[in-house]
């Protein structure tokens, strides 16, 4: 799993000398380097500025993630790792706490802190890394790429042990906010034929196949990996603010068709929807999405062996809708189910975000709730609550500093709350 693949631009019979591979001691510098905005050479896959990079081959596997689990017997025995059995292939073993990369400054200091936190997470028992191309203007993806490459090339890990997730849908900048954002998008996406302005919703969101294909290519290069384990369409409900439901469903169908093709080309392994309100609001809400309709769309595109297998949505002590609101169904009958219950019946794996509500749940929890959950700090109890929810595989926690990793993993040393006891919290 340590094989290397050159970026798409190297697949030529004649490679100019200035693009020839360098020796391995420069690998980190190449991964950290940013493409020159003035480069005249464009990537053949996504038309973005091209720069020399090496990509790690492989993807998370059942055997690899089981090997990772067994590296941490104290965490394994405490129930920190979850066996994902809903996938078409043999199940993966994923950590019940995943590292998120949403927040943070867009500067070199924050990059260094994130890279160090990711190193610490991978070395401590977290094998789920979550990001998005628009997080910190692509910097978060690049931070993961640097840390993951260092860990794998040093022999500390293998690629098949780590589950890497990213997202696209929002228009993304590169490294920093440009002086003229509109001109940037015109030059980078519209004038290159990647994006039709008519396909943009809310002035910031696009799920058109050509755009998603472009973003996946950029994300793979940022992350330094040939295959993204899980790719989400990011907040697809944003589209519903401007288009009708029939148009929305057709756009999702076209996006799913593209993503199934990306699976066949080994660019992604699975895909899903990463949402904010779509699965947590009432059926009469404009941003509501029926999960069973999305599953039916995937079946229409690729049959029963489709690769739409994951959803992501917020769930925490202050946002309980995924468990308490019966707004979903399987489509086979009229029984109303929570998002968690519907996902389980539809064969979907659930990853939850917002575990600490961007820090708001790190203090001030009621003492009675703290006592029932049984851990020391508010943050530990908030993480314990979310990761113990029936149907949840992984609870994502933003960790931009290595100290965050050490603190948050204290929860993983304790078994999750039993389902019967967890449900008693609602009575």
C-alpha cells in the first residue's frame, strides 16, 4: 500500500525534464508546495495549475482498518472502533471519534498546527479524517495530505488503514481569499468551461457533474491520494433554495451518475451526502430531503450495488433532531422514522458532525447530565453522548491542535453508553 502514482499530467510518453520526478527526500516539499497561479501548464484532468506531486495509491480496506484497530488494543477493547457492515464489501473498522478540519485561520501557523494534530491523531487511534475542498480554502486538505504522506512513507502506517473523507459543492478558493473573488471564479472555472453560471445556486453552490469531477481531481491532488475513501456532496439542500424538487432530483441523479463513474475509475470509493438541515427539518421545509428518495435515485443510476452508502448530519446535545424527529421513511410504507432509524433500514452508514457545537458544549452542561454520562469534563461527556447514539458510526470533532486530540481521545478509553441507558437520557 505504499506504491506511488504520479499526478495525471505525468501520463505522457514524453515528460519534459522540468517535470521529471525528483528524489524522495523532496517529497514533503512537493506536497506542501502550492501550484503557481502564474503557471501556463494546466492539469489535464481539471485545468487547474499543475505542479509536481506524488499520490499514494490504495484505499481503506477491511484488513487494513482491522490492522489499525489492533494497533490500539486498549481502545479496541473499550469499543472505540466500529464495524461498518452495511457496505457491499466486507466491513471496515472505523474509529468512533473522527478528526474534523473545518475551523481555523488560513495561514501557515494554522497549517502547521493542523498537520501536527493530524499526525497525533493517526498515531493515537483515529483513522477517520474529514475535510472539504472549501475548508480553509483547500488548506485543510493539504494539511491532511502532508501528515498522511509522512506517516505512510515513514512506515508508521499503510494507506489501507486510514479512511479519508472529503466534500465538494461550494465554490472554493485556493489558499487565500482572492482580491477579486468574482474574477477568480470567472478565470478559474467559467472561462475554462468547467462551470456554467446557470448551474450555480445561491451564488455559491454547484453540483453539476463537470464541477464535481473538477473538485474531486483537485481534492485528490491536495490530499496526495489516488482514491478518496468517501466523497460527499456538500450541503445539497442549498440547491433547493432556488430550484424545484424535480430539478433538484435530476441534478442529484446526474451527480450520482458522475460519482459512480469516479468509483469505477478508482478516484473515490464511496459517496454520500453531507448535510446541515436536510435530514433534521420537517417535511414541509424547503430544505428537507427524503433519504429514501436519494437511495432510490442511486438505485436508478447503478442498481442495488450502488456506492451511495453514507450520510453526514449534525447531532449533539443541542441538536437532537436526527434521533427525536420522525421525518423520514423507507418509502415502502407510511411509518415515520427518525433519520438515524431510516438510515439503518436503508443500509446507510451515519457519521455525525458538530459534536461539540463549535466549542459551545465544552462547558456549562447540567451536573445531572454529566453524572449520567459519567465522564469528567463537559467536552468528554458531549463526545460520549454523540458517539454512543444508536446508529452512529463516527462522531466528528474539530481538532486543530495536538492538545485537542489528546483531550478528546480520553473519551475513547471508556466504553460507549449502553443503548438502553442512552435512551433513558430522554426520559
